[in-house]
C-alpha cells in the first residue's frame, strides 16, 4: 500500500487534465498519457458488467517509469525537458515518440493475443532507440513496472521457477525466467499481468529485480540489491512491490539503432511468449538472394544502357561497384524492395503466414532500412 501525500494527490488531480489517447481492442484498453510519458493498460475482466482491471497501479500513473541511460546521464522519459514528446494512434495500436539532440526514441504498442485467447488480451511493446547524432553513444534502458494485483493477498509474483515471490529477488540473464506474473487473489485466478521475458521475439533482459517500489523509484539507475529483503520501506512504502527490467548500455554508432521488445498480456501460463523469433538463417538466405538479383534498367532506357547493377550491401561494396549518385543507389534499393515484396506475396499465396514468418519479414525490412540509412550517410 502506498502512503500518498496530500500534495501527490493534488498533482495527480492535475495530471488528469493532460491529454490522453485511449484505444479499446478486444479485451484490452490502452491509454497513453501525453506529457507524462506513461501508459495505462486495462483488461476487461467482466464483460457482462463491463468491468476493467488495471494491470498496473493507476491511482498514480507516474509510478511506472521508463528511463534511458545515455553515456553518463540518465533520463526518465516524461519527466525530463531534454526530450520533446508526442503520441499518436497507429493502424495496429499507438506510440510515444521522443526526440532529443542525440536520440529518437519510439515506443510502439501493438495489440496482440496469446494462442489460447479468443480475442486481444495484451500488447507487444517495441522500444526503438536511434542515434541521430554524429558521434558514438552508449545507450541502455531501464523499465520499472509498478504492479499491485498480488499485494492484497501477499502473493506478489510468481514465475515459471517461483511459486510465490514475497521478498526481493534478483534474476540474472544467464538464469532468466520465462515469464513473471502479477496475479489477482485466488478468487479470480484467471486474471493477472503476465510479462514474457525469455524466448520468442522478446528481448531477454540483462537483469530483473523484484523489490520495493520506492527503493526502485528513488534509484536513477544502479540499484543497491539485497536479496531476501521484504517489500517494505517504512514508514513510506508498505507491502509495495514492483519489477525492474534492465537492458544494459551498449555502444550505438551514429545512425544506428537498437530495439527492445516486451510482451505484456493477461495471464496465460501455457504461453512463454506471444511472438516467435525470426529465423536468422532464413533472413540471411533471402537477403543473399535479393543481393544476387540484378536491378532492372530504369524505364525508358535502351538496350545499350540496360546494364544490370547488382545490389550490394554497403559494407562489402567498393568504389568501383557503387552507383555514381545517391539517386542511382536509391533506385537500386527500390527494386530490391520490389523484389522482396513479390517474394512475400508469393509466400502468402502458397502457405499460411505464421507469426514467425512475420517476424522474419520485419527483420528483413529493418535490414533494408539500415542499408538505405547507411547509403545516405556515405554520400
């Protein structure tokens, strides 16, 4: 239970005046809060009574936070003036977009459902961090989820390896759990927040910490861990648990990007993840096939000018093989994309497209995007 001060309640009342984007899909209600950098997520737990259960604490929406570490600085998105923020609805969900002088950060929310669900019961969160500066940066992310569904029964969390987590626990990447669940009391065992953390298309966190919310919230980045400590911080925060995902900083070259994928959905222990990992070998084979296919001559040119131009990755092309202008290279990439789209169309006609196929296609499109970005920067 959180010990809210009078001033915190006043601030919360003020935040309700901020613009929100609310979208309902299946049994999920997703709300993005502009100028706060936070989201709320609700599950339709009782369709007859139209009752929604919040997956995260919503008495104060500011308590679940996303922070990014850039070199030696830590920014809590929504609480810093260093990033300009906007929100927008997409055809498959919604997104936050943050921009600073160094980074563009896009947090996409895409509605999804687990295999046993009959309708939408969760979201895939994809965090894309792009280095838009002209220098190398070290970038990492930390997500604190302020859970509360298990606090009333003192059954805060369970995982595929833990029946009941009621004290501080640290889980390292080399022994990562498949998922964690913030459950409702046993009276409603089929409703609860489940977050997939290993397997499929999700990004495996470098570390997960189950701890007292205030301790985590008051720590900008590095947390002073104490395994076995309870979820109290008297007198401020009693029986108050939260989960922190760490994605350690890594080098991000100028013009490059990193992605973090998190799957959040209603309790479904039969599913460790709602997406499947793209087949890396298949991605490589397709890109090699595309690269080996000659680019047709531009329309309107005669036979003598129709010398095919091989599509080559920037990192392997030398000056003699590189087209003379940016225009020529962009045309080559357009033809490459057309070839890929035809390949996708052929696959759709011959077999049912699976989640794994979609992940593979997405990976290929990201490869092409990176290729074009590198081309533009090389001129």
